[in-house]
């Protein structure tokens, strides 16, 4: 005979052990579609680093305040020449720019040289001491496992406390090696980590592969498809790698065959950036790295639905909510099944549209339902 009290006890025990369901970005306090690297040091050959280097670098550093990018990081690693004097100027200019500029609503970060380099300690101490309070995140390159990330987070916390900064920047961790990829779950589980970012070139280098602009989506498909799943399982984001082909503006004389070829190459590069970003969005990436200012729009627009599509997603959630009130758990919307799983998948479009002002509070109010209630229905 079934002992209901025993079953009830077992259910109670089970429910107490249940883990919290996760979704992409649940534990990340900011959102970004495009993430752009801004060199912290740039100088024409033969210049004086303190004068010419500062003038040229400052122009680039200031661009971060002018471009319509969701997130940027001042780059002390790959974008700064690997020479001690230039690295020192890079960290100095980075700290000064962070202190000086107003970045409005942008997510602000910097990338120190990797933990295995001679520059790492000075990068962390100098930049964080001077301007750690301005940072949302720190981009961490070339680490191999979760213990390294934990140790870096402890160092950052110590420096921030010593400098009197109350904030704790989150870590955007590059997955650039086979070992780091194997450790991705453990890395994403750390509270200090906001995202896993795919470092395609270093990854390809270490596995003996290639990154080809036209085919890398499939060539490196196994890693790209798994990173968003791993990140989302821990409530974090995944950020896609850069698109290799840059949209260089034509330099040849207008009207010439050379100019036409350059314009065609530029259009193709922009189309590739849009293609890659759309693919990344479909896979579940929260954003994508940007290398060239002209890539910003085609990349960020991939996460910005049209008003028609956003209204369709909103309407689907409303239809489901009203159907549930009348006793139905699923409805047909044209040829599409409108159940809770479908609503939840489409709801990302509504959130993206609200953030991008494609939809407004008035659009939600016109449904007769509160945004909070619709989010609950979508499982947010």
C-alpha cells in the first residue's frame, strides 16, 4: 500500500536538494552585444613615446567615448607593442583615460597582459589603483584553469581594497586553449566570472588548426556551439570571437577598377560580420568582439530585432498568458505552437527590443498585462 506520508517526505527532501535553474546572463549585471578592443598605446615609428605616443594614443582612447559600442576594453596586451617602455606607457595612458573620460552607459573594461607575462603585476596594480572604481570588468587572457582565475580574482580584490575602491570588477575570461576549454565549466562556475569569450586564433594555433574568414563558423563549430551552453548552465554569458576580415575603406581613386574592387571587398567584410553575428546570436552568444568601428552596427544589430518581429514575440507571450487563464497550456499562433518553451525562447527578442528602444513601455502597457507578469510567464 502506498504510504503517502513517506512519498511526501521524499519529495520534500528532493526539493530541498534541487539546484536553481540557470539561463544565459542570469548572474551577469550588465549586457553587451559588441565588445571592442581599444589599443592603449599607438605610435608611428620613430616618435617620442611620451609626446607623440601620448597624442596618438589619446585619440584612440577617447574614441571609446564616441563610438556607439555597448562595451569596450582598453587593451594592454596584443594591441600594445611587446617592449617594456611601450607597455609602461600603455598602462599609464589606460589609467589616465579611465580617470579622465565619461563613458556614459558603456560597459568599461581593460585587458592586462596575461598572467604569465612580466607585465601582468604592474598592469593590475597600476591601473586598478588609479582607476579600478571606473571598471565593470577585466578581460583575462591565456589562462588554463579555474584555479588561475580564482587566484587572479583574489589579487584584484586585494588591490581594490587597498586602493579604497568598493566595486569588484567581474572577469571576462578568454577561452583560448584546449585545456581552458576542458575547464570552461569550472571557470564559468566561479562567482567572479561574467563570461567565456572564444579566442579563436590562439585556440586554432594550439590545436594546429586555422581560422578562415569564410568557413570558421563550421571549422571551429564544436567549440563555438558548446561555449554558450556551458556559460548559460552557470548563469553566465558567452561572447563570440572577432570576424577576421576587416571592412577597410577604399583608398584608391573613385571611379577606378581598384576603387571598385576595394569597395566590393569592404561590402563583403561587412556582410561577413553581420553573418557571423547573426549566427552567434542564434547559438546563444550574448555578444561578439569587434575589431573595426564599421563592424559595430552590423554586429550589434544582430541582437536588435525589427519592431515587427519584437511585437510578434510580445504578442505570443500575451496570447499564451490569456490562454492559460482560460485553461489552455498551449495554443496555435498561425502555424507556430505557442507553449511556455516557445514563449521563453522568443522572449529574448522582447528584452533586446526593450533595451534597444524598438519596443517601449507603452507597447507593453497596451497588452493589458504587466511586464513583470510576462517575464514570469517567459521564465525570466
